[in-house]
C-alpha cells in the first residue's frame, strides 16, 4: 500500500452519494485523459486531510489534490 492511501478508502467511497461519486469518477477520468495518474480517496500520511482525487504527474514529481463539491439546486 502506498503512503497516503489508507485502508478505509473503499469504505469512504461506499458512503458517497451517487452524484458525488460520479463527480469523483469524472474528475479521475479527465485527469487520466490528460496523461496523469489518478487515485480516489487518498489521505495524508498523518491523516490531516483526504483528497477525493489525487492527481500525480507522469514523472511522479507533482501531485495535486482535487475535491468534489456538490450542492442541491432549488429550495
């Protein structure tokens, strides 16, 4: 298991709403289409944060955390 990828990632994914999970999957697909690597639910080694999607450059030198946000429309 890579550092920052905790064992609870699959449990975290199960708690997502369908629309939020779809947003994460769409982000991961776009990141991969751009030639980067993408992982879902990656936590910091110290547990201080968790990225919905972690993007890593092809050379492994750069990482970028992405967060899926959702809101209801209407009252």
